[in-house]
């Protein structure tokens, strides 16, 4: 009976996604005027119900440790990392469904929107639980497919289509690269299961080659620097709730997939994965920050700042692998959670301002890109949204009482504990990057509070409560976890030790 | 087992995989037509499918290799369908399938 909670957690969203779609179509035929509310409520109900098996699984995990589900030759394992990823996906998914009600009202195809969000959440939960290479690829591809649909949701908007084409083509090349890597591992060992592969002795050149293929393939989704060009377009052109999900969960899911794979391919080349991740981290942080500095659109700026934050996560985990510091893995995963909260909040707040500025027209064929100058004086007209946006960006910049500072601090402490000059230099570099990032976050806060309202903001409509509640929840979370980081330790500590164990730490 | 391949045929199939992957990758760099891009992506995916089947044979588990290959075919078809649906929408909205004409998003 108790094993079933993990099964329900993984498969409930996959069953409910088509149900929501069919429900939406049925409502649309009989009562077209109900569809927005009905589908939104149904999707919200599904998201709320999904927390029950999740909580049961967490309690079971706390008692019995990792839960293994076996289906013939395929097995899924729920461990600390799976629960962490599932928590971030479920929390952001629930808030985004709640948030999207006003945005989706009166739009065609909201049943597709909600069913894709639920399917994507389910695929991410499954990805965290995959226990062999091929299974991991299938969940990863499922997540990618549902995110393609969401990025091009405004399908009559040319810029959204262009972003979707870029995203799809780059992702598809990445997924073929991953497949070739899987085929190579399979040809050399005859195994795809994680345990069997961790025991198999692969020659060093094979390990390096396959690791490179996986880094490139999954790196497209994580937006490692040479493969990042799709990210600012896709994140800026997607509906704002989806930007929050893409930035807060999807790129992190790609990161978890890469770490799982590198963890089983450890062999005697393991420290070099740590070096690789730290080098990629440095490049991502610097380029993300420099590109964000010259953006004019708020959502593109936030998208580029995701690049630099992926860098911090990679840095923490790279330190853990290279120097055997479990604190680095915990810090990296803590930053994964805190980035999910802060970037989710920033995109939701920016989306609320876009919704306000576009008015009641709901014109989907136009790109209502919110520029930085449109933010001027937002605090006069929308005091709460302005506060949420400011807290989110200051947290992303790493200001002390907020959660972004706590997670970065943990990564930096682990870096200095590694007792290596190169790692310490890298940590100093990361800290300087944090200062650099304030150069584009601080002017946003300044503009919001100190300037006269811009035309777009002055003529805006009132924001519905359904948008403000998710922002309030995330704002409270960013402040509360910043003061009491122990609130999320139940997630981070088991995940960190599972990750360290995979890398032999 | 019937599906045991000689060393020579393994090499031929391996060359085929590299050829398919290479044609796909080089083609993607030079073409800007969306339909051609979808076809080239499919070529690359076919290289991966062939790779799965070959890997199963080399590793002595042809059954597993083939079932993985079939799964890749299914997932890959979904991606192709979405890519083509996207192409239809691009044609409707832009009146062209040439990606050179799609450049509203600045870097």
C-alpha cells in the first residue's frame, strides 16, 4: 500500500494531462462560456491532489530510504534528488497554474496549455526517478516535447514561432547527441542500468568521449554557454508563467539528468568532471552577466541571468566532485531550489506587469515585450508587484537576508574548505560576478521606486487576485528561507548525500 | 544467434551511422529551409536509431537494442510531428519557410 504513493506521484500527472485536455474539449463544446474557469479549476485540483502522494512518498522515504519500483526490466528509484526535483516542479507548477487563470482567459486552447503544464511537471518528476540511461532519455524527451508546445503557445505571434523553431532544432540535435552517447555506452558494456554501469569498468578514452557527448546533449537544455542561444528567445517569448517554469525547473531538470549520467560514468576520470563543471560554470556566469547587462527587455534580461545562475549551481556541484566536499553538492542543490523560487517570482512579477500594460485587449498577435524603461515608477501603480519584483531581483543578486545569499554563501564556503588555490580563485571570481550582476538588478529596483510612472504602467489595468497570491507565496518563501535556511534542509541534505554518493564522495 | 554480425558488417553499419549523422549536421549548418531542417533532423535521428540497434548486436543483446530502437522511433515521430506543425504555422504566419526571413529576435 505504501509503495503505491510513489507510483501515484509519478503516473498521476501523466494520466491527468490527457484527461484535462479532453475535459476542456468537452466543456468547450457544451458550455463555451465556462471553459476558462472550469479548465483552470480542474488543473488546479490535479496539481493540489498531486501533493498528497508526494507528501506520502517523502514520509516513506524518511523512514525506509530510497524507494525502488520495478516493472519487468525497467526500474525507477525515488531518492533524495528525485524528491528535490519533484518538490520544485510541483511547487512552481501549482503556482503557475494558479497564476495563469487571468492570462489565459478568453484565449483559444487553454486546455492545451494546462494539460501541457501538467504533463511537463509529470515528466520532470519521472526524470528525477529514472534509473537507467534510456529511461532517463525518454523522460527528458517527454519534458522537451511538452515544453515545445508551451513555448509556441502564442502560435500566431511571429517572434514566438521563431523562438520555438530555434528551441526545437537545438534541443533535437542535443537529444540525438545524447542518444549516440547512450548507444556507445550500451555497445561497450551491454548495460543501460545505472547500478550495472557504475560497476562496469570502461576504458578512460571511452568515458571521456561519452561524457563529452552527454555534456553537449544535456548542455543544450541546461544552456551551457556555446549551446545557450535558444534560451533568451524561448524564455522571453513563452507565456510568463511558462518562462517561470522553464527557467525555474526545466533547465535544472537537464542539470540533474547530466549529473546522474556523469555520476555513473565516474571511473577514474571523476575529478576531471569536477574540473569540467567548474570551467563551464565560470564561462556561464561571466557570459550570462555580460549579456544581461546589455538587455533592454525585462524578460530577456532575466533569461540571461538564468545562465549565470546555472553557473553557480555547476560551481557548487563541481567543487563537490573535484574536492570531495559534500557541502558543495548541498550548496549547488540549495541554489537550484532558491533559484527556482527567485527566478519564478521574478518572471511572475514581470508577467503581471506585462499583463497590466497590455490591458484588457488580450491581443496575442503582438509581442508585449516589457522594456526596462517601462518599469519606471511601477511602485506607484502596483506597489505589491513592484515589491515582489524587487525582492526577487535583489535575491538573485545575492543580498544578505534573502535566500539567494544563503545558497551562494554555502557554495562559497565549500569552495574555501576545498583548500585549493584554483578553487578559491574561482570562488572569488563567482563572488565578483555576483557583484557584477547587481549592476543590472539594482537599476531595475531604482527605476521601479524612484522614477515617474511610464506611459505603459500609468495606463495599466488592475491585477487580479489570482496573479497576486502566487507572487505573495513566493515572496514570503524567498524571505523566510533566507532567514531560516533550515526550512528546506529536509530536501537538500538527502539530495546532497545521494549526489555525493553517486560521485563516490 | 541469427543476428550476430560479422566484423565487416559492423564496420559498414558504423560507417552508415557516421555518414547519416554527418550529412544531418552539415546540412543543418547550410540550409535555412524549415522543411529541409526537419528532414535533416530526421536523418540524424535515424543515425541514432541505427546506432541503438547496432549497439545491441555488438553487446550481444540484440533484443534489448531493438526495443530501444523502436522506442526511439516512437519518441522521434512525436518530435517530427511537432516540428512539422510548427512549419505549417510558420508558413501561415510568415508566408515563407525560409528562416533567413525570420529574424525579429535580436541577439
